[in-house]
C-alpha cells in the first residue's frame, strides 16, 4: 500500500520533476547518479497515484 502525501509541493512538480523539486533532484543527481535515476522513475509513478495534497498545513 502506498499512501501519498504531497507536503508543500504540488503533485505536478513531482510528476514532471520541475520547479524547486526538479532543482533539488538535479543537485542530488550530480552526487548519486544511478540511485537518483531510480528515485526519479519511482517518484513519477507515485505522483500519478491519487493522494492528499497538503498545502499550508491543510488538505
């Protein structure tokens, strides 16, 4: 079971790996190339699942 909560990040930023989320992934990728590639693929898949979008402390 996967319970997705998008905490102070828009699900589309995770899905498309852009904005501040994409920038942080790019910085990690410089240090952990193969591991980050796998994370990116998993995050794209999870971001397509239904979940709660927590923004400003509220769902």
